[in-house]
């Protein structure tokens, strides 16, 4: 089960899918300069993006949530970088795990034809 009401941090690089508790916690400590037991959920994608691992601390020990897609791959929503990675919301995490594709938002350009003009 995915933990709720946490901060969800997406690791910015792909990982070797064979990494487990010690390897993932080592990345958090060494590369992210963070404590893997601080309550955050750390999200890692494999090189192929067909598997995802979530590392988090729960009741005295590390937990890994692992999911592999048979068809397709996991996509992370496009967000601005925050330090060495990025945070996503709980809803976005659930969408990632369910395999929902994110599309880049396009800025809408307003034309003068569509502007509302108030008459006096």
C-alpha cells in the first residue's frame, strides 16, 4: 500500500532495477544528501521506465513498493526541478502508479477576437 499524507520525491535519474533497500537508501544519503528515514517517499524509475520503486520508512524498517508494467512505461508529470529532483503530489503519484500519461500543458494564447468588451 502506498503511504498517504507524505512528501513524494522523484529521483531525477534512472536507476539499476536490481537495487534494493541498501542501494536505494545509499542513493538517498549519498546523492540526495537526505535521510531515507525522514518520512518522505522516494520514487525511483528503472532505465526502461517499465518498473518503479518507492522507498519509505514505516514502523521501524524500510519498505519498498515495487511495480512493473507489462505494456507501456511509467511517466512522471513534467514539473520544475526542485534541487536535485522534484516533488509530486499524492494524486500525481497515484496517477504515475496507474500508468496515466501526462501531457505537457500548452500555454493558451488569447486573441483579441475572443475578448469580452463591456459596453457603456
